[in-house]
């Protein structure tokens, strides 16, 4: 019989007896064709390869426009050529926050960089970086709209604008706005469309360009947004909307999406339970990218050493992680700060000066590490009766081993382990081959697996091959009535 809901995202409920699913370094894709042999599949998240490595670290900001790519690594602004040439363009202050980079386009020919609380302008013609004295200690983050560079000073809830198409000129004594609509301070800022979102700790405002003089920006008449932001650098643009880790006067630790002026919660109960258990979330940093039709919002929690990813197309949440061999655990996903540059996905390393190419055709993690991928399926129960398992079979694309190279890649192995108490304790891993290259009829099957009242199956892989899991099957001995009911419910 088909394994009920074997393919799915992470869902670790408060009660393990309710659900304890885990999906790490996979994403779910729904099969759109009605004649497909499965309704959904698990596809591998992309790997990386090194383009160039900066001498300063870590990666803190990334930007591409008009065939020019820039990054802030450590205390240095670099320009990166198409084929990886790295040129230092000056130094910046550094603190524990990311840097931001934006441009005023052909009209201004400048970049505006914020880093370490200071602001800088890079002249794209002269290739010179100049610190803006008027913004010393006042530049938490920056953005651009309607010819103006925008700057937020989160320490005193003040929003500054530059002169029109001139990032070297800031009249900070007159061209500014300070929060007055609500008492909680602005701590984050992001432009989307023709609007500037100024996000506070528990409420937010949307501002726009009214064309007035001398200060053209004003609050939109739509009113106060009753959600703030829990992590200032968790806000990102995704498909015409903003997504961020939200907070409000009555709760926090949920992910919000605002396609208009009314945010909606996109995190599920299980994720919110996990986030509520984190000691610190204010340092979370988010990123977005689109690949193979899926748009991902990826949020990392450095203080908790964890990364989560939301698929805007399917609504599924899954985990990302860099495998720590020494400690036998997943750390926060090391790649961070994505930019689409020179027609390819490029991303920095949050732990080094690495600049990487990101692609679904690549099978290594940052620094060449193996990517460990895990799927922990929902528990199997049948009215608390014992179920006898004659066999468990993983339905995947077999025969994808490489022709030559590492033994684990030539003959890729699948590791399966079982828990008979709902995921609290685990048995030893049992290995099966997924097939050497060309072994397209290979079956990945485990036989004579005993009995349990609440069994959880978990499979994991590490070989650098294009893994694709489409289903799983069970051969049962008895007590399958309830399982068949679960299967019918999952197919509805």
C-alpha cells in the first residue's frame, strides 16, 4: 500500500503523538499533471560551488544591477567580475548586523551602502567610496525610491532622505521624519512597489511619495498596521509582497506576508511553536530567491543555529541546514545574501568570505561539505494496535550514481532508521543502495521490520547525486484498516 503522506514538509507539533515530521534540505513539489504516478515529490535543495573567496569575512550584503555585482564581506566593499575577479572598492564600519546596498540607477550613478551604523556612497563612474559624515552613527539600513536614497536610524526611530539623485547630500536637520503615530519605535524599513514600509516593534506604517516640498514622504491614509517586526533584518521582498518575522501587542514569533496593506500569517502552528521556544529571534536574517518555479523565503536564526524555508508556491515549510560532521547535527544554513547576477544565482557565506554559485545541479554545501538530506515521515498508527511490517520501500529515481569518483557517489546509499515510540528514540541506521549509474530498475527496500504501535520511518542521504523521492510503500501484515483510512484521507 502507499505510505500515507510520506512526502511533505516539516511539521513538529507540540505533541509528538500528533505529528513529528521533519524535512531537511528537500522541498516539496506538487505534480501538476493528473496522470502522474505520485501527487507530489521531494526534490533536493540547491548546492553551491566557489566562485571566489574574499580575504575579509563574513558575507554581509550583496547587490547586482546593470552588469555590476557588489558585496560587503567583513569590513570591505568588493566588486565581483562576471568570472570571479574580486576588486576591493574601500572599507566600511562593521557591527553584528548585515550591510545593505542599493542604487539610484542611471540618473544618479551611485550606490548607497549602510554598514556598522554608518552610510557610504560609491560613485559608479569614478569607482570611489565616500563615507557620509552626516549619517555617522545614524544608518541602520538603507533603500531607494523615486530618486531618493532612504535611511533609517533605528536607534531614535528617524527616517532620512537624500537629495534627489545625489547620495552625497543629506540635510539630516530638515529632511527627516520621526515616528509620532504610535509609541513603539521604527526598527526596520523596506521598499516594495511605490511604498516604504516603516516597521516598528509592534505596529508599522506605510509611507509614500506625495510630491510635497521640502519633504515629499508622508504616511499613507490606510492607517496603522497592527503588526510589527521581531527581527529587523528578517524583512524581504517576495513576489510583490513583503515577508517578515512578525510581532504585535498580543504575541510574536510568526511569519507574516503582506501583499497589500493587510498582513497575513503564513507560518503554521508547528513552526510557531518551534519559534516560541527559541531564546532569541531578534538576530534573524532572511533572504529570498526563485528557482525552478519555486520562490523561497529563507530565514536563519544565528543565535539558535537554525534555518527555515517557506515555499511561496506550495505554502510548505522545511528546514535548511549545513551538516556538522564533528557534532553530528545540522547548523544554520551557511549560504546567505542571495543575488541574481550575470544570469545565475550567487550567494555569500555567512561564516567565511566565500562567494558561491547556487544551483540545483550542484550537490555540495559551503566549503565543499556534503549535503545531508533528511525526511522523517508521519507516525503510523492503527487505533493503537500493533502493526506488522513485512516491508518498507522507498520510491525514488534509481540509477543516478556517478560513473567514477567517490565510492559513495558511484553507489549512492539510502540510510533508513525507525522509531517505535513516535520519534523519541531511534534504532540503528540500515543502508540500501539506490543504484549505480544505469541501474534504473533498482528497488530500495527493507524487509522483515517487526511490529510497532506508533512507528516513524526516517530516511537520509548524503551522496552528491540528484536525489528525487516520489513516494514510499508499505507491505503490512495486519491491523491496516486505520492506515487505509489515513491513505484515503491523504488522497482527498
